[in-house]
C-alpha cells in the first residue's frame, strides 16, 4: 500500500512538472504573438531598394513575402507614383500603414481613397533656453500637423532620429504636451536603428515610451552602432531588448526594415523577417531556433 502511494505521488509530481512546463511555454507563446508575421510592417523599402522597384513590383514582393503592411518612405521622384502605390497595395491586399513626413498630394489621395495611415515625422531640436522652453517650442512646431492629421483621422507619430528629439524623455514630453493641447492621436514611433545610445537603459526607456507607442521598428543592435543597420538576430543585444518588449506587454505593430541602398529590399526584409522568427523561437524555448543568424 505504501509503495503504491509513493508511486502515485511520484507520478503526480511528474505530471505537475510537465503541466507547469507546458503552461510556461503557452505563456511565452502568448507573449511572442506580437512578433507574428501579420503584425509586421515593412519600412524603408522605397528609396533604399537597390532593385529600384516600382509600385507594382513592390506590392508583389510584399505579398510574396507574406508581409501585409507597409510604411511608405519616399523622395521627390516618387511623388508622381503616390496614387499608383496606393492602388497596387489595394490590389495585393497590402495595408498602406504609414506615410513618412507630409505631402499635400499624398494627403489629398488619402482623402480620395478613404485611407487613414499613420503619419510619421521626425522630432528635431527646436532650440530654447531650457528644457521647458524646448518642449513647448517643439510642440508648437508640430501643432499645425497635429491638427491636420486629426482632421484626416490619422495618427501622428513623432519619430526618433537622433539628437535632442531622439531622446525618449523628450519624445514623451512633447507627445504629452500635444495631448494636453487636445491631440490624443499623437504618439511615438521608436526606431532601434536610431536608438543605439539607449541599449544599456532600454528597459527604462521602454517603460516611459510604452503608453505612447504607435509602432516599434526593430534592428540588430551592437554597441556603438557597429554597424548601424544590422539584421535582426545578428546583434549582441537583440534578444534581451526584444524580450523586454514582450515583458512590457506591448502589443502594437512591429516594423522591419531595409534602409540599405546597396541591398535588394527583398533580401533585407527576408533577413529581418527570418531573424525575428529566430528570436521568437529562442525566447519561447532557448535553443529551439537553430543556429544564430550570422552577421
């Protein structure tokens, strides 16, 4: 009888342990859901594409890669094809997710086609004698665009690009001020590739950014930006920085980028798409992702 009880207790212990492991895996899988393919946004794939694709080729490429959202960056040469880009995305079921900067021709087309993309614009250094003056000046500089994007039904994303305007505390301060002025649609688009100075304090920076984030654009991260643009999974800090994102509960869009004029945008997106998948597997179960992507 005693032996039977001991045997039952042993089996119960094994079962409990197995259940606990399974529950932990389910929890990790739920946390990594934000990294899923249909939540990814292609970024910096227009002027930075070595293949110089046009709208139809670009939309087809995204569709073939299984990426269904695009943040559109552009140069003056692309203005005549703004509408073609919109139509090709619609044809291939690609969401016109965001638009870089501001352009009246694009804004008119968004109204025509009933689109409401996020509008991303760099937050620069407005000058000023002290921090309070800088924050107020920066908010006032964005006030007209905030009003315009609000009327368009578009979110406005303040975009880090180095300098004073790239510091998380300043992004948050300006965002808060614009919201105080009645623009709750204003948020932050944070880019890893412009955030190497915050690798060491990323968890702290993320904590203050989190309530305002419209999108997080990822990148491989090495100290001192060596190199600045690197495939996800190839940096020394990617795993812990992305783990911090998952632990924070962030559930918004995840951007993956090209941003390398010497590379075909398809190759860059593949590198980042597959690198992010490796990170996801490693976070869910260390060692399950296979060999680490090589730099």
